[in-house]
C-alpha cells in the first residue's frame, strides 16, 4: 500500500498539542510506520486531541543538516510528549541505528517528554557473525533507548521482548492496527463475497531470498485446499506480490486455481479486496500483534490462517485465527481446508475477528491506550 504523504505540522491556536510523532527515514514503496502514525493522529483528533507528525529525513538531508533542523525546531517541544518511532532501518541504512540515540539525546536536551514506540522487537533469524553482531547492537540500542525514555510502547507483550530489563515498569503493550480508513466491516461484508467461488487472500510476500520459500508454501497449501473444494481463487497483493507471481503461476499451473496478482495497492483497494475474500492466508513469518498484514485481515472480519511463533499471544489469539507450528505447511493446509469447507466454522471465526478488532485493534481502542500512557506524569 503506498504510504500517504505526511501533512505539515499543524498548529491550532489555543489548542495545545497533546503529542508529536517523530519519524526518520521513509521506507519505500510502502511505509507502515508512517501509515500507523497517520491513523493514530486521526484517532486522536476524533477524541478532541492533537497528535502532530514531524520528520528527521536524514536519508535525504544528511545527518548534519537533519540534526541541525531538529535542534532548531525542538525548543518548542519542551514539556511535550514526543513519540519517537523506532525501527532499526528508520534510523540507519545497514541496521546499526546509532542515529536513534543521537535524536534521543537532542530531545532530552530540549526537555521533551519522550515515549519510545518500538515497532521492531526481536530478530531470531540472524545467521552468520555479521548478522548476530548487528542484532546484538540493535538490542543494546533499544535497551538504551528504553532507559532514556520516560515511557515506552511495545507492539508485543513485554514477556516476549528479549532485551527488556527484568523490571520494565515504564513499558506498556499496545498492538498495532490496520492502515485502513475507518469503516464497519460487519456492514461492508454483507453481499460482497462471491457465492460461486471461495477466495483466499495473501497480503504481502517477503522480498529477497525468502520469497521462494513463501511462494512454495502458498502454492502447496492452496493446491491441498483445492482438493477439498469445487473452485478456489487466490488473490495475492502487497509488497513482494509482483516478484512472486512467476513462481506462483508456474506452481499452480493446471491446478484449477484462479490466480490474481495485484501488487502494491492503496489502502482502500486492499481493504476492498480483503472484504471480498473468505480467508486470509499468512505465511510471511508468524502471526503477532505487530504483524500488520494479519491485523488487516482481522480488521476486515476475516478468518486468518498462519504460523504461530514466539510473539503469538493474547490478544491476537482471541481473534478468528487458526495456527500451525512454524514450517508446518501440512498443518497450515489442514487449517485452511477446515475454514473453507465449514461455512458455520468460518462464520464463527469471522465473528471472533470482528469482536477482537473492536476491542483491541481499532484505532480508537489504540488511541485510548496511548492517551492513558501520555496522561501519566
């Protein structure tokens, strides 16, 4: 989904800004963290609060110029909450995010109240000594950032964060939401699905070396499911979809599966595609409360089939999710067949997703938790 442009920082006369969300390098072609901040800002506004968005665009301005600009602008932030968004690649090109600590240092000198928002949590896939060194460095940076901040927001429960100190009383868990416009999935779901063909959606395929493994998993699971239903449509969209198309078409050739590859789409179009689907298949890592692609399906009232992992925990397990152990694509295929072949079970899973969306993953629920964090002195 192409990321929406960040509007200029707003200043409303007589209305103090509740907080400022501070972002670094922009990810292309999509930027989930920027979309996250825009949705959070809109949810703040619905509650009569203000969340302004600001940027340190060091990747285009250079670190010296970007730091000087932050130094000039940040005196106005004294005493205000600054929600510093963290991923390792937002503050570095190669995953050594020293820049995040430099920005934190400036904010502390300017007297801002800092709330770290950690979108990166852990990396258990580091192979080779260079990657292990990189991950160890990232954990050290995150540990230091946590120590320097007044508050921290984690996108998974604290028990699943390997670098936190044992007493992490200044951290709060807030799951991410979808990057879709506010809507009512219950009403939109009525009458949009095809009665003649069941549809499985895949939202996002990992780029690079893992793309082939994920495509193989998708093809295997879909062909197994096809053996139990009369007809089946597979819709693949998001990052990596276009790159995976050739492999998927080759693997699914002759299977009878109708394959549609849409690539990167605006949020509204992704939402519409999910609303027309019957189930979301997730093989891009494990399902967790920071996995935006899985939460997109939950937000649209879909059953979600995927892998469990270290970060799979409440509240995402309260949604309509059916999970298998990591790498168990046979288990994934059986789970998908169960959802597709049992309409009553599918409807129950859909109901659970809608309830979880309203309770945990809607932007209004997320904004309420943030406002509680920011109200604590």
